[in-house]
C-alpha cells in the first residue's frame, strides 16, 4: 500500500483499507485482514521520532501487562518514504465531548493512573523523554521563551511578548525533581477509547518519561478542556493528588498550569504565523475555519494567562 494512496475499491489483496479522519498530523488507516484488524499509521519524519515513540510506549505497556493501548506489531523507519507503525485496531466508542459526570472523569483518571504506574525500573524498553514535560518551573519558563523566540520580532503580538516577559519575571516555587513515569503527553478527547471495562488510548507519538503530575496540568490547559468549569478542575486536582500519594503533586500541577497557559498563547500565535507560510508541517489538511477558531482561542488564552500570572506576581496560588 503506497503512502497516502488507497487501493482501488479500498482493497489490497485480501485487505480492506479505510482511511481514518480526525487526526491532526498523520495518515491513519483501519485495515481489515483475515488475521484481524490493524491500524497502520504513517507519521512525519522529524526530530520527534513519532513512530518510534509510539511503538516504544506500546511495547513498554505490553511488557508490564497493561492493556490500555493497542498491541504493537511493526515499526519500519526505512522502507517507506514516511515512518510507519503498525498496531492492532482497538474497537470502541470515541468522542470529542468531555467526560460526563464523575464516572467519566474517574475513568479518565484511572487510565492516567495505569499509565503512570510504568516507571523506569519496571520496563526494559528504552524510552525518550516526553516531548513536553517540565521537571521544574524554570524549565517550563525557558521552554516557552524558546518557543516565542522562534517568532520573528515583527510577528510577535504585543500581548504575547508582554506575557512572555511577565512569565520570565514571575515568582515560581522550587520543588524536588519528581519521580519519572510514562506520560502520554496528549490529552485530546478523541485519543481515548471509552470502553466499559476501562479506557484505552491511541496516538502515543509524544509519549515518554516525565513528571506524571504535569499530565494533569497539561490536560487542564489543553484547548479541548477550556470549558471545564472551575469546580471540576478542582475535583480533578484533588482526586488525582489523593490517588497519587505524591505530596508535591498539587504544587507542581498548579504552577505548571500557569506556565502552560502562556505556552498555548505562544503555540497558537505560531500557528497563525507558520501555517499560511507553509512552516507547520503535517500530513493532513487543516479544517475550514481553522484560523478563526485559533484566533478565538488565542484571545481567551491571553486573558486567562494574564490573570494567572497576576497570581504569580503576588505569590498567590489560587484555583487555576
């Protein structure tokens, strides 16, 4: 099967091939074969090593006996123009909607807890560091500053640069380096297969070792979760911290959340600059109306990040 080409009639020998839409970066196919259903994924070839990350995370989960991700079958980085990872196809319901009620959010936290139980001493699979994850507030601030510096000065909105400057001047606490665990690093709702017996998830191309508490901050700050009400945010933080037994988790979540709000201001500004110039490489087209959607989110993040940094400038640590 050639990269990006569906065989005539959707069939290739004994295989039935169907493209799967909804992803943001890669080409994914659901392939029905006499031996079972497969997911075949072509990824970008970049420094992130997306296919290799995904395959390694799935192998680690398989090694420790956790059935929360597809079973890995094949990784091929050389025989095709694009890296390819083949895995079992996981059936089950998916939704772009946020979890409903305590039961749904509990299922999501159960899933994260299972993933975070994988630590360096429990697997022989070599894993990279997660693509985005902060071991300290200083590391997070420097990450955002580097991202912003990649925008030409003429393309840096005034409100963005003001936030980056305020972030650099903000007073963040120090904490002991957290114990490492496997992190997904992508909480987009469509990645989760909402099975009755326990959720599974797909799309592990950003995964790796990191601070598991950061994943909660990452989730709270993610655009898909912008409409989570404050009382649910508080419930997520307190429930996760009780489950983890990590006395420093709450401090890290709340401060990482402030940093990630500015991260998204910068990330969205870079989309607005890079996409029209062909600098945002991906294997699928952006949907109609993408620019208006990103501009609306950008404005909201500027407002919320500014409020969050006001807390940091006074040493406060209020509800995110």
